[in-house]
DNA sequence: AGCACGCCGACT
DNA sequence: GTCGGCGTGCTC
C-alpha cells in the first residue's frame, strides 16, 4: 500500500468539519470547534479543547437546529479525544432537560456530570510482583524481609508486598531491577462485586409481596413507570424494593438507590449485603477520589450493577439504568440550592423517563408533591400499611404545656418525667428529642435586654457550654462566652434562654440521677468514630435515656427504644415558611416512629402549646389523610407548589435596580399581574430568605406563566450591571411524567 | 469558572 | 516611575 505524500496538498481539500462542544462553564451555549483531519468525533464524546489561554475538558454536543454559525476565523481545533466512555444520548437529553427546566446554562449541568476528576482519569494498571529463582546479589535486611514475605511464591500487588514485608516500596523496585522479583499485570480491581439476586430471598408479608410483584413486573416490562412506596415506619419498604433490585440484576440492568447522605448508613449497607451477599457500590462525599474513579468507570461500563448514593449520584453515566429508588423521598436534602438549583427526587423521575426505567419514591411521610401525584394517579401508590414485626405504630399523646408544663427554667413536663421513670424501670429506653444543638439558643442581658447576635448574619448566637463558646448556626461564626454584656458592659448579667440538648441533658441528669444518659448530636465530640461507638452502646442497652437532635430521626436503629418525648413539638410551626407544617409533620412522625420497633409497644409524647393545631391533631389521631387534605387545599388556594409552576425567582447580585427590572418583566408577561407581588427581604417568608440573595421575587403565578417570556422581558429591561437569574425548584412535578 | 485587561493608590 | 488592588468582560 502506498501511503499518501504528507507534503502535497490533497486534490480535493476536505470541507472544514465543525462540531459544537459544551464546556463545563456558565456559558449560555456550546462553542464550535474545528475537527482536525483524521479525528472522528460524535456527540457525547469527551474532548479537550482550547479556551482562551487554557485547555479544557468538554463534551461534543448536538448542534441546535437554528444555530448561529460562528465566525470561521475564530474556530480553534479540538486538541484530542479522551479515551473515556462518551455520554450516551439519554444522558445528553437529561443534561439538556435540566438546563432548560431550571433556566441554568447547560454547561453548569454538564459540570455535575463531568466534575469528578475521576471521569477523565484512566484506571492505572496495577502491578503485581512474584518471587523468581534469582537471589539478590546484594543482601540487606530490608531485602531479606521482602524475600521472606514472598516465599510462598504467590503474586501480590507491589504496595501490598512492601507493606507485608514492612519495608518501603523502593526496596521492592530494587529487587525487580535485580531480577529477584518479576512483575505481573494484575487484573483491575473490581469497582464492586456483583450482587447475587438469589443470595437470601426474604419472607414477605402479603402487602409487601404484592407491592414487590408490581415493581418486579414493571422492571420486567422495561418501560418508564413511576411508583410511590408508601409504608409506615417499620413496614419493610426496603425489603420490598430489594425484590425490584433483584429483578433488575437478573435482567442485567443497573439500579440507582438514592438516599439523603445521612441515611446512607452502615446499617443500610449491611441490610443490602444480607439480601444480596455483597454491598452495593457507594457514592457520596466521604468516598475517596480513587474509589469514586473506579465506581464512575464501573457505572459507565455496566460492570457496577447497583449504586447506593447521595444526590450527586443522579449524574453518574449509567450504561443501562433500569431502576431508580428514591429513599426518604420527602427529605429536604434532595434539594440542591447552590450552583444548579435542582430537586434530585424530581430529576430522578425525569431521568427514569428518559432511560425507560422503573422508579419508586419511598417514604412513610411523602412530600405534598408526591402525595398529589399519587392521588392523581400519575404515580402508582403501593401501600404497606402494617408493621413487619407485627407491633403497632406508636400511639402519640399530646402534653399541653399551657396546662401541665414544667416549672420555669425546666423543659421536661411532670407527666413526661413520670412516663420516662416507668419506662426505665421496665427496662426500656427513652428518647428525648430536641432539635437544638448546644446549651441555649439565646443569651440575653438581664440589665439592658440586649440579645447577643452574630455580627455577620444577625441571627442569635447559640451557647455551647461544653466548648465554652457562642456559635452561629447559620454561618459558623464563633466567639468565647463573654463575661459582661457587650452592649451595656454590666458584669454577670448574661442569662441563657431556652433549651438546647446540652441543657436538657443537665435537667435529665438531675431528674434521673441513676440513669445512664447519652447526648447524640451532629457536633458530638469525637466525630463519626465516637458516634458509631455511642450508637453501638445504645443498641447494646448500655444507655437508658438518649437526648438527641435531628440526627436520631434517620437511619439508625434503636431496638430497645420504648418511648419518645418530643420536647418542643411546635418548633418550626408558626414561621412564615409554607413548608413548616409539612416538615414538622414529617419530622415528628419519623421521630415518634422510632419507638417500639421490636416487640415493644411504643409510645410517643408531644409537648406542645397548641394541641389544637391541625398538625398535632393529625399526628395524635394518626390521620395522615386529614393532614394531606388540609395541606393540599392550602397550597391550591395560595398557588404554591405543586399547583404553581414555581413560587420564587431569586436574583443574586447587588444591583439595587434589579428588583424593579424583574417586577416590570413579571408585569409584562404574566397574565395574572394582580397575583404577582414583589417582596423585599423583610416581607418574604423567613425560610425563603437564606444566605446571599439580596432580593427575592415571589411570583405566585399560575401554571401557565411563561417563564421564557419572562426571561426575555427581563433581559430586555434589565439594567446593564446585574446579577444572574435563578429559579427556585419547588415546582410542578406534573411536567416530569 | 479562569484569566486578561484596565484603571487608580502606595511603594522602590 | 512600577507593583498590585479587584471591577468588567470574554472565551469558539
């Protein structure tokens, strides 16, 4: 074969080939690049392209129909194509969909899928070593140790061999050079072992078996179907959906189990292992970069069958995703509120639709959105009404703090104390739930009435007596506890107001001097290790009274827990947050549900100043439907999600005219101008103002509100210098299905 | 997101 | 005279 002469120009010069490359930047659109001769690229390929002075990783992107061609003089060539798995068409569609829906530049969404350095990395070849017949010419003690360690003639990874011999890896390298050891290429370490769908098939209750069968059928059908697994605490929701996982494995399709990060516990992984023989691949912030790289590539190759992961796992490049489970679907941690604003639960539904996958949202207390979708038949409800162990859902009893509250300066009502006493005497454990870390949430000056606030965000500083500091729970600011009032300088006038878990511990210790107490909060001294140890101690019955924050509501099991006392059931109610009732209901339901899981009849007590509040009434009556009926009616009336396309536009930036520009734009494009109000930070509901946003517009528009028209109007009228536009993601889940 | 460019204050 | 603060704007 004659090779073409490189010096002479071709007779017919090939036309310049141009493709779009999406870069992981906030750029509005993909940029065009020239494809060098001899390079083949297709949409989804990961490439390196020059941008300004640097080189960047990007993804070849489908060219829009009406793309404005870029000046050919500007075109730079693609540098190289990366030898990594390209994004498939479904993944591209997913990224584009999220970008459109959340009004975010597509590059920012791509970043979520490419961000992991591991996506570009290629698995490094693992080198193993084995002893040969040669013996070292130069003998040293270190070398002797290596020879002795490898005397069995088996292959070991290089680092492994050095570690076993107790020498540095360079000794091993030296022996390789001398021919004493030979190198062997090891097969790449598997990202995860393959779960066995038939490892330990469970016994299911009739309701579980029926629900499992529905899910299995759906996985078999290989088409998009959304479900809600709606089961009371302890009804075996996990075991039920594990059967769908087994089916997906049998069919060779992949499964994603999404969970809030804190719910992804050892206990869950162990349960999975008991059913499938091995643990699933994990994906969350605590997984090492190296391990993430393996999982990432394993997911792309299809080798990893099941991933259990936090929010960000939603953007993994699955080769063939057949099943998604969203555990604790009501959890607020699924909502991402910086960078790309998205709700992982809703985007999971979108991804399932694009992948042709079965999806099940799982909760004992579904979010309002999901409940509405189930009631309207968009999601198929699979109800698990009974507890697996045959025990009843704990009875909830209100304690009216107006009539039978504790004396001033104390927080455990006499009745609650009596119940705790008899619980402990009967050998059971009691949990006091108070969602406030530290000793006291407010420090007040008796002399001048000054309240100590955070200098940077003006919320109250929380006293942490153990650490002898005042801390801001919003921004992390901390200072030593002052000896005099910072305002009037009166010494010894500062008094702590209200309870935190530390103070509650103090009170409980006084009331029950014999009892063994343990505080559980996220700032427990000693970190994760200590927490794990304390949980073990509790499980082994070495603790009588647990005093815990939100931490105790999720994930961990307390087999000996007989009763729960909620110190302040009203926390969270009464602010302007439209989700206050929902959150309180979910949290209290969940905490109360911790009691009496195994053979012990559980009881729960709610200390409240408003026992007549609908949330308390619904909890005490055990009437979930009443709660949902009311919440749905309120939202429908107020045009809040899920009955409005969105409820808030957030403007980041500092331009004082920006709010007016938004107001004009809203008025220009909303058919419901009378329902559109512009609220300043002081007026907007407290919970909607968090952090750095200077202005927030609440557009209580109808679902027909045309967002793109709004954006156009805003762009036209926006002052030149301004921040960016973001859309809050509490939106209409109808459009996902 | 970076990185350059640019236009004003305190240094060798 | 220059070094360097970060405000603005561009990158195919």
